[in-house]
C-alpha cells in the first residue's frame, strides 16, 4: 500500500510540477522528473501554529529562560546555598523565577522539566498559567540525557526518542508549545564522524516528532567549551556539525519556519591561552551562521555554556550591532540565574530581591538582543565565569 502525505502548494509550484509531468509524458522524452521523486515539505496539521509559536518566542527584545536542569543538577545548585534537594525546595526556587512580576517584558519562553510543567504554586496556580499571564510560552525538555556512544572516541549520544511522540502529545495537552533536546559534541574527542552524524540524526528525528505533535523544536547540538583549541578550530567544527544537522532536518521533512536553534557561540576552547573579544566572537559566530543556517529559521537562541553573566550578554550584544536574517537572542540558564540564586539563599524574605536581580539580568539581555547593552555598572558577581570542565546537566 503506497504512503501519501498532505502538501501545501502555491500556484507557481503546482504549475511547475504540472509542466514537468507534461514533459515526462511527451512521446520519446526521458522521464527526468518522475513525480514520485519530487521532494516537498509536507504541511502537517500544526504547521501554522508552529510558525506562530516560533515567531512569538523570537520576538524583539525577548529571549528564553532555561530552567530545565535535571533534578540532580538542580540539587547541586540548591546545595551551593545550603538547601536539600527536595521537590519542595525545587518548587520554591522555580516559583520564585516563574512568578517574577513583569518578566514577560524581557522573556518570551521558559524551558521547564516535566516536574515543573505539572506543578503549581503554593497558592494552587499552575506554573503554565503563571507563564501565560506574562505572555511567556511554556516549553519542555524532552530528551532523556546523554549516554556513552559505542564505537566512538569516548563520546556521547542523546537518548529519548522511544515514546517521544506520546510524551509530546501529553506535554501539548498540559500547555507546552515548544520542546528542547540537547546533545553535545566534544572537540577534544575529535569529534568523530560517528558522533556528529548521531547528534544530527537524533536532533532531526526529535524535531520531526515534535512538530507532528504541535511543539516547536529547539535544535541544540552544543559544542562544548572544553579544550585548549583556538577559535578557528571551533568554527571549523561548528560548520561541520550544522551542515550535518540541516541535511538531516531536510531529510526528515522538518519545517524550518517552525523551529528554533540553540547553538553555542563560536569561541576559543575554555583552556586556550588567548581569550577572544566580544567583537571577535560575534564575527566568527555570525560567519558560521550565515554559512549554514537558512533565513527561513525564525530565531537563534544562544546558550551561555559556562560564560559569565556579563560575557554572555556582551557577546550577544556584539552580534546585534548589524541586522541579521534571523532573530538573534538568548536561551540562558546559569547566565540568568547565578546572581538570582545567590541573592535568594533559600530565604522567603529574599524573594523580592532575588526577583529584582532576575529582572536586571533579563533586561540586560533584552537590551543586548536589541544591540543596546552597556556593561557599565555590572556587579562583580556578574563578571565571574561559570565554566565547569565536563559539565553535565
């Protein structure tokens, strides 16, 4: 039984295909364009909604708050301020973040873990509704983490495709409208061709499944900061990885207008002897993006990857000094939360001060997205680097 898919064709496309079919049917003509080999992007039932959601997240002056750390990683952060890793403490911290008044002015999306997606505030209001009231799109981390990749050079692959369709459908019902899947590539480990292909294929399958279930996929092959390599080597690897990713996204019929990217900035390795300036990082990063990312993609939401709060903001600002084909913004975790956590210290009387510190960082990155940020007046805490070798989420 032959398979079929629904496609949207404009008049020009329909005319072109009809013309080619006529050529193929002429007596004595070679069938150079067999109809079964015409490749078209399918139009799924959620296509229009996906495009609308992606544009909402990629809106001027706004970016993503990533609070999708695993329970183990969240526990490490809580331990740094003397709190036990309990559901109650995780809920209290995430409630502080998600109920910050005015957050929606600077934040367009929030990536949650499954626990938070189904939680409510201590007053009984669903976290999803807290976000909606601020015009913030709820998102959900859907991968199941990294595991060793057999046959590779001590590299990893990301698991979680099994059961992803049914989980995504449930997340959509709960109010999530975009998804996140993080895989990693290590430059000190090669990277091997096997690891790059596995990362790209896994991201493409996840993206297709997400779109089928109404979730805008954030595509995130994180090129780790680990290593002592120069910025030129990072550029070389990033171009290779993103070329592979977009090849497989196309092979899986993913609608580019309904995805968001979460790339690493192109920087030297964290242990390289020379640091790069924001202007240099912007130049190399935008070069990579312009060579590899189609303008159909609505938003580039950078990860911070262990940079200090100020570094991440300065680099983003440098990338927005000239117009870009896409919305160039942020999807930060540590670079938005570090000062917040240290201000809160787990004490109820510090909640308001901690929320104000979140707004300070969110506003700084909002200005950077618009190319208007100045580092004048930044605190010493904001200047502290957060790179951890071999960091796991």
